[in-house]
C-alpha cells in the first residue's frame, strides 16, 4: 500500500473560522466563486429536473452534482489546515459557522413554512436545505486536529465514508453528508501542499479536460433514467435509497471517484492569477452570501408557479434560467450585497465569549 503524502500546514485563513497568518491564495477564492455559481445554477435547475422531459438539463444537473460540492468541501478543508482548536479559532468557528447555521436554519425554515402556509416548527438539529453545509463544516473543522494525528487520514476518512452506507442515517446533524463527503474535506486538509498547488493550471489536466468532461456528460445522460439524482446528494444510506449495501457501495464509490477526477480537472481549469483589481477573488471570498441567500429567491419562484409556465421548460427558457442564476450568484457576492449581510453571516459574539 502506498504511503499517504505528509501533512502540511500552509498559512491560510478563512472567514468562516480558519486560522493562521499569511495572505489568502486568490486561486482558491476563484475556485469558491466558480463552484458557487455551479451550486446556484444547480438549485435553480432542480424544479425542472424533477419534472419529466428535460433529459439534457437533468444530465447537466447530475454532472454538476458529481463534483461541485466535493470541490467546495475540498477547499473548506484547505482553509482549515491550521485549525488547532485554539481559543481564538474556536471563537471564529462559533461566530463564523455555528451561529450562522442556527440563524439561517431558523430564517430559511420560517420562510419556507410561510410560503407553504404551514406552521413553523423549529428543529435546530435538522438543517434546512443548504444549511447542512454549515453544520457539516462545523463538525469537520472540529475534527481537524484529529486527522492531523492519524498516519493515514485520507484512507481512514474514505473507509468511514463507505461504511456510512450501512448505517441508519437520519437528517439530524446532517450526518449523511458529513460522513460521505468527509474524504474531500480531509483531502483538502492533509494532502501535500505542493501537490495540491501543482493542480493550478496543470497542462496535462487542461488538455484532458474536454475528453474528461465530455465522457462524464455522456455518462450522465445515460444515467438519467437509470439512477436517481438522490445518489449524488450523498446524504442517504443504502436503506434510504432502497438499495442493498453492496450496490450502494459500488455506486457511491464510482460517484466519489468521478467527483475526485472531475474536481481535479476543474481545479486545473480555474484561473490562477488574480486580476489587478482583485474583484474576482473578493467575490469568491464573499461566496457564503450567495450560498445562503439564493434559496429564498428560488423558493419564491417555485411558489409563484414560474417553473410551470410556458417559457422556462423550453430550451431557450433553460438557457435564460441558467444565465440568470449565474448572474444572481455573482450579484449576491458583490460588496453592496454581502457587506450589509455580514452581521448575519458572521455575527460577533462578544457578549458570549471571553476575550
């Protein structure tokens, strides 16, 4: 068995609770921004994907879901490399991750209940839609010192991920996604820094990108009538997907390997250098605003009946929807939008915390 590469700890800092000195890598903010655009587009596609007759869009949805969250989780692991559970780091983790989770789970849950005309029942152990990521990030980052202590952290995380399919997973604590996406977090956390940075602009991966994504798109198109999209959410066990554990194991392993390959090629395609103004890196640094706000707008469109009207289900309508979702993602990351939201995205807990 090959030994895993040594753990390195670059000096990076993430607004959501990482630690360390030094400046941010603009490259990873570019990655976050592009991954966030894919997240928003995927969510705006979802109501059409659930309806029959949109196989091409459905295939694009499966393709995006194969790698966009693994990339986002990988970057989260990268920004957690210097987390050692120091008091100042724990304070940022509480204010930048746990507090926003509690706040946005409440806001999004109440908003959804209002749109549905139902009664809102607060359950802070069960994430509401996108807030699963904040809860999973909180748990992943707390565990970071443990993974640094293991001899084979990535192998161990992969084993935990694959064993999750045999467990009776529930929505509480986002445990399904927390366990199944764990290897991507641990990869970002522990893989050799030079090997990770070598992916930036890698010529071989860039040259292979058309073939890799083309083959993946064809595979996704073939899978549309054969595999439910829920497999790509990485939140359910074998029982939850009504499959035997051997089949769950095989399919999940294939999806995760595809996610790792597509994610590596995606990283190679992301622009490396920051533009002179730094605007794109700044948008990426504020991507959490887009992540948490866009569901409110998507839910409003769904409840207003827009997805059932004549234009959106057409190919032209889907193109307009995609362009609009991408533009919305960028808009929500801009300073005039993200800055006023900062008290809700990273509330200060001075009255609760010492120091």
